């Protein structure tokens, strides 16, 4: 790359901390500024990650002339407003998943970026991992044969705290937007948009969705069987099964790690990948690559697919 991309981070929560640590691993990015709703929070975050500038408002961050691109790391209900603010100030944006609260917000955000001719991407970091890139290549090669089914689950256990973001309706609480987005996006990556959606939802103690089981049908005849929950640490495995072979991904299917190719006949093959950090540096590097090449969206996470995923999750939640 001709230059190092200078990031501005909106938000100071856990995912923002992970991103700030991983950006340094890209070699093509640094965090130049952070914005929070309070100066104390921004200052503490800046000290922790050796960031030169910290602001007590998001407006100050997006008007910083030294910021090349903005990473939105606030809770789901704030994504639309925060990303829109950045776009209105001519900043390319990487928006944490779930992209927005609704598909309508997603469509409006994408329309704004396209109108302004600015780069925009959902931060589905899984798409940019070396193991997932290799899996996509195997699927595209036809080595699996006709895809028959995709399975994926994502469950994490959280203490019953009504103020915690996964249980607090005001913070966009619910298992689907925070956890379910991973298996839904995984199925979308392999099979596209479903033609049929069925679901069973169990509410958490605050009334938000706590556990969701989903079955998607596709015009090809394939099916996706997916689940998410905020009440238990599930195996978090995934598989893609075809007529000739299947791919198995062990625990934390959405993270860096190995996978196994199991042919219908013959010996299985294990694919392993070296990795450093938590894996978010791959998406940061992809953003840098796209911006350097003058692209307005990433082929790894196209904007129309992000909208489709939001529509599918919305459809699932409407069946509760």
C-alpha cells in the first residue's frame, strides 16, 4: 500500500479494544483517534492503546482531518446514526455487526454511502479470515458436489443482568442480532438468500429473544439448520454438506482455526492456518485494500448481502 490508513474509533467497549489491538498487526493501519460520549472514557481508551487524540463527542472524531476511516463499535441501536454521521462528513466506514437494527436502516445507510461514493462495510470479520476464504474456494470449486445442507450454532452464556446489552432492549438486546448474525451470515455466504424461513424463539427474562432455532429453505433444495442462544455455551460448530464431501469446522466456527474436508469416499484432510491476534486485523486489512484500490464495498462482504442478511434476521424475529 502507498500509505498507512489512519483509523478513528467510535465507541470504547470490548470489541473496540480488540479492534484497536489488532489494527497494529495489519502493518497498513494505525488508530489515530477515539471518540466517546465522555472525555474520561475516551482518555482512558487512548492511554490503553497509545492513541494520540481522544474526543468526548463523535462529531469531533468524524471532523478530524487526520482520520481516514471510521470504525463504528457502539451498541446496535446507535450504528445507523453513528455511521450516517461519519458518511455525512465524507469518511469511509466499517460498521460493527449486526449492521443496523432493521433492514430499512441498512438500506438507507447503503444508499447514503452509494450517493456519497464512500466505502462502507459490515464488520463481519469472519468473512476475511484465511480459513473462511479457503472454505469459500473449496465450495466454489465444486469439490463438495451439490450442497445439501449447512449447519451452524452460536451460543454463549451470560449472567442474568437486565442492564447487560444482550438483555437490555434499549441497547438492542437479543441473541439474534449479537450471536445469530454469525450462523445466518455463514449460511448466506454458502447458499445465498433463503426462499423459506421457519423459526422457534424462546424469550430471555427481559423479553428479548434468548434462544432462536431456525430452518431455512432454498430454491436449490438445500437447507440450513441454525441456532443461537444467550443462555448456554454451545459447541459453536458449523458444517457444509454436499453430495460428494463435507466441510466440518470445530468450536468457534466464526474465528481463526482449522477445518476438515471429509470426502464421501477416501481420506479426510485437515486444513490448518497460522494466525496472530484475535482475527479482526484481517477485516481491517481488507478495508485498507479496498480503499487503496478505490473500491466502494468489499467483495468479501457485499452491501446487498448485508441488507439481505438483515432482512432474513428480521423475518426470523417476526415469527417469534
